[in-house]
């Protein structure tokens, strides 16, 4: 299943937030969205999963999602969004219960995703007992449990310290190597974008438009071995964003 | 920088980080209570406090023992507890449903919130005669008073609690396609539970206050009736015994809610 954004524009009252956004999210690829703060990249992600409606334009699903996908468009949030009163297991079972998956069927899915995210020993822990990185891994496990056709990740590593971020990024790359998932990855961290993205979409400041779509050709697994090329790409992205970021920083909030 | 550290000319950095963190100290309360009661008792024994103004604690205790021995304590307590429990449970259930409605639906919020704001501040005791006309002099009017009094604080606590549920969690529920009812049951209600339980603390105390007020009219048994009778007879020792029962009742309720909080909110930090 591919996602296609067509002529998407959005405005809150008088403020134009996004304008004429067109791009597609081909299956099996990670597309990174970067842009200065307030450019509407998180809003764009909310349109892609149907949590918000754009004023004009459309997000199209091209092709059927796989039949076994319980929740084709699945989010991973910056603040993890785990229920603090449920254990690791309970948080994952939450998203299965509504599909009528309980008992042994649920346990086998839960065990499977917890093994894939290396969390199986923490099945009965409460979120407050876990570190930030572990919490985000629980959220990733929860997302995997519903077999998404497309992962929508809203700055998933931004709330974590840099060491944890590095570890989790390696996990995300490993996972992609194994499962070739489709993802839209919103970030303001250029390094994350050049490490994870097959395509990087650079948005301009408000009203957000697509400034450039950069395609990164180095395979994901070879990127760490190619620091010079990575650095070059990152520099290039920064040169695209620098002025926008500077200008966006000086804007007054509109709240 | 000199090599030799000179203590007299280089003072240590002054400590400024203390205070603002009171710790629980279990010993303080019993000591304080014992001190107050022993002062009061010695004051009465030595004649500094006239028994007409304030009887000694031992006399109040004596009255309590007499009440127990006569078998009346059980009658009074069971009558009062029955009213309190029925009134409080009905008021809380209604309050939770109305509070939830106000927290979830625009139309309900528009109606319920101003209504609650208008009626909550009315002392329910003032409405007691009205309830007597509506429901008769028997149990119904007393229960109605308690029900009415506990309903409003519960509504306020519940809809405040629902408002404070993390919107991110609700959005997460929607993003995983949870049904509306699942989101209410599994995300909103548990998320509002801390506020609901602290609302219970307030509503239970209001319930006890209203219980006594309601029992002052047309009640044969009940702690309130006992206190009123003692007051009319100027039997200050009995009056104090009744007040002590109420105070213990309040302590028990608060302890029970504390236990409930410990159990239901053990997921909190």
C-alpha cells in the first residue's frame, strides 16, 4: 500500500500552515520529513493517518493494505503515549482487544513483538519503571503488534538522550533490514534523516511548502560505514534549511 | 590561586537547598493528641475548666461506654450508616454519570456546568424542608439531602478529571482505531480516576456533615439525632461522645479512601 498526498493545503483560521503538498510514500521505504519548527510537519503527519482533516487536498491510499494488517496506518508518538496504569503487556494488549484478539492468540502476538524489540523480560513492568528508550521500544512493539502497512513516526527519538537515541536508531535500521517496513519519519534532527531516510522531504517555514525532495542512494546498512558521504548530505540539507530555520526562529507565536 | 587553602579567608559555600519538603512523621500526631487530651483532662480535674462549659474527656468516654452498654450505639450507628451509604453511593453514581457526560459531550457540558455552578453553593440544609415536603419526613428526605449534597462535588471532580486526561493518550487510542466506548472505559475513566477519588474524599465529608443536619429533623435514631437530643438536654458529655463518633467516622472514611487510592493508583509515581 502506498500513500499519496495530493495538493494538500491547510489553514487554521487565517493562518496558512501548509500549502500545495504533493508527494508519495512508496511501500518499503522510509521517507523523512524535515523542516524548521512550526512548519507543520507534525500536522502533515496527522493528516496522513486521519487524525486531522486538511482544509483542501487529499491523502490517498493506493492499493489495498495487506489482509493481515489490523491497523494499516499506525503512529509512534514523541511522548510514547503509553497508558501508565497498564503494564508493558497490557499496553500492547490494549490495541488487540478491540480486534477481538484475547487469550493465547494475544499472548503469542505480544511475546513475538516483545522478542523483536528485546523487551520480553519486562513484560510485567509498569511504564514508570522503564527508561525513556525502553518506553519508546514498548511503543514500537505496540505498533508492530497491529501489523501496520505504514508507520507514521512523529519525532520518535526527540524525547530521548543522545546515547539512547543512537541505540534506538540502530534498532530501527535493524528492524527495517528485517521487515522492510514503510514509514514516514518526522524529525528536526538532520542526522536522523540522513541515517534513516530513503527520501528526505525538506519543508520551508510557514506556510510549509516542499522545498526539495532529496533522494539518498546509499543503502541503509552501509550508511554508518560512509561517514563522509553522510556528512556531505547532512551539510547539504542544512544549507537548504539554514535560512528557513533562522527566519522561523524569529517569528512570533500565533497562539 | 594559592597552593595553600586558607580556611579563614576561604569560607565554604553556604548551603541554600534546605526546606520545602515536609516528610511524613508518624509519631507527631499521637503525641499531639495525647498532649491535648492530658492537658484537657488535668484542666478539668483541677477545676480550671468548668464541667458545665466543657466536660472532661473521661466523662465523654464514660457517656460513650454507657451508650454502648445500653445497646443504643448500634441502633444509632446503623441508622446513620445506612443513610450515609445509600445517599453517598446514589449521589456518587449519579455524579459520575453526569460528570462524565459533561466531560464528553458539548451539549451536556453546556447544560450541566452552569447548572452545577448555580446549585452547588446552596447549602443543602436549607433545602431540607423542601425535601421533607417532596419525600416525606421518613428516610427518603434524609437520603435525598445526602444524595444531593454529594452529587455536585462529584460532578465537578469527574468532569475536571476527564478534562485533565492526557489528550495524547486519547489520540493514541483513536490512532489504533479503538472504539469510542473502549476509549472511555480504558483511557478516560482510568485517567480521571485520581481526580474522581479525591472528589470522593470531599463528597464523603460533605455526606457526613449533611447526615447530621438531616437527622436533626424527625429522626428517632442516628448520630445526629443523638447529638441533638444531648444538646437539648444540655448533656455536654453525651454531645461530646456523639461528636467523637462523627470524628471517628470521618477518619475511617478517609482511611478507606486512602486505601482505595493506594490500590487503584499504584501505577502512579
